[in-house]
C-alpha cells in the first residue's frame, strides 16, 4: 500500500512529507516535482503570498541516483513567508517558550475551520487551527503525489485538468462544450494540462479566460471571493482497477475521497454525475460494442468507472470548490472571549484558488490511482510490475 503523511503549519518554518510504499526503480527527479509545485501557483486571483513563495523540494531519503529505492521518501518545502513576511512568524510559531507575548486570534471566520477547530481541540487562540487547516498544506501534498504520478507515467497513464467555471463565468455543463477537451485528450491528458496552463484561469477557452479575469477583478474590488468547478481527466488507465466486491475498494469512492480531501471542496461528480441523475437511463449508459475483438464503449458518460472498476476509458472527475472564506468585506462573527458580535478581521488572502485546486486534484487523483494500480499489479520493483501491467 502506498501512503503519505504531511506535517507543517502554513507560517511555520517548513512543510514535511513522507511517502512510503513506492516500488524500487521508479525514476524520480526533483525537477518533475518542482514543475507540479510551480503549476500549483498558476492562476489569476491569488493573493500577496503568491508573489514570493517559490516551492522547491528538498529530498532527504528514499531516492538514490534518480530512482526510488523502496525506502520511505522524506521531503521538505520551506515556507518563504516564515522569514520574508516580517510579521514575526518565528516568534508566533515558536516551538519553544510560552507565547505570552504573542497576540491571540479570537475572531473565528465563518466558513473556515476556525471555530470548530478551537471547539474540538480546546484552544484559546485560533492560530494553530488557521495554520494547519490552511491550503498551504497542499504544496506538500502535490510533492508527495507527484512521486505516485511518476509511477503512473511509467505505464503511459497521464493526468490533466482544466477549470470549467469560476464564480459566474464558465461553460454550460448542459451544453455540448467538451469538443476541445476531447480533441486534446487524443494526445493524452498531459496535452490537456499543457493547454490549460497557458490560461490565467486554467480554462481551455480564451474568451472565458478573459471574462473570468474581469470577474475576479470585480470580485476583489467588491471585497468578496469566488469558488468554481474543475475537471480532472486521466488517460491510459487500464481496465480492472478497483472492485465492486467490497465498499472500500470501489474506485468511485476512492476518487471522490481524493477530491473531497482537498480544503474547501464541497462536491464531486464522476462522468455525467449530477446531470445523469435527471436523465433517463437510455441517455446515460454507454453502449458496448465489439471493436476488432476488443470490447469498447461508444460514449464515456460513466467517466471511466462502472461498478467501482475502471473501464479503460478516460477517468473524468469534477470537483466543486466553495468561495474562499477569508473576505475583505467583513462577515458577522463573535469574539471567542467577550462573546460580543464583531465583524471578521481581514488578513491577506486569495480571491479565488480554483485553478490551484485543479492542479492539487490532479495530484490527489494520481495518488489514489497509483494505489489502485499497485493493488492489482503491484510488485517490489518497477521491473517486476512491467510485465504484469503490459503482458
Ligand atoms: C491560505 C491563505 C493564504 C494563501 C495560502 C492558503 O496564505 P496567507 O494567509 O499566508 O496569505 O496564500 O495558500 C498558500 C500559502 C499556498 O501555498 O497555497 C489559507 O488560509 O488556506
């Protein structure tokens, strides 16, 4: 089983990750991980922090001469904000001392983990909650999952994503919008992410990108924030991953968890998903045909999964992200100490991070699929796996 853990606070010194369970002999280069880390910073609408965080991974173990050695892989990413912010983070996030001189944060922001976090852990200060619940953690997640992605790439499995909607601007999911996506997918899902990365909204359509940028600008001016919808697509995945035989082995559930584990995600759909619920079965299920001795489906409304098992068609997963809860325009809250009604206090934030979430979802989906691949074809080394995947 492939697994990983992350540690680290958003304004602490660094993020740490450990990946375990990778077979030996998989090529891993820091440059590939850094490429995906840089992609996570793409997209118009990020806040001040995006101007100086430059995520570069430091690998400490588990890789030798550019290949995995089946030992745990330990990594570090520095938080540039820790020293660059001049907000005294080394003092605020100090490992030792009493913290007596550090101001406590007592105004919980609606929609954040702030209030539930302090209630759950008994803190009198929201800072520990803010700092661990923060989506800063996804930087290390991308690093960990990029290693799993290297394994998938060895078998020609590619992952891409693009943004479908930011706030009010986006494709009409009920229309025939997917032509450009499908054209790109003919070259593999990485062609999809390559094209999306060229857009400041990570969208395939230039007009929609321009409209989105205007929408984000206007929203920033109004002191508000935006959510949106994105899509992750996987090509080259063999049929037969996952299983209907037990609830926790269904690929549908594993994919949903991969997306919903990302901060601020509120819904997920696979294939035609929500739309399929309102259509008759004859317009939803993919007809099966024989193509020179191979079973094929004429359409892929199922999004590449039937009965919790991959069909061999592209996997299509959509994530729905809520608007970021830190707003310039204050929301109503209550001071945890005085119990007085107060407006929320604004600290630096993004207007939207839907483009970033789309790249993080690529990573988490990669991890879920690498695990499913290992479950079916796993071995101790890449050489042992190769003939099992492509006999
Ligand atoms: C985040 C708030 C912002 C974002 C951060 C996530 O950080 P700060 O409060 O320091 O301005 O920039 O995202 C990242 C740092 C990142 O790497 O994605 C939050 O509250 O979730």
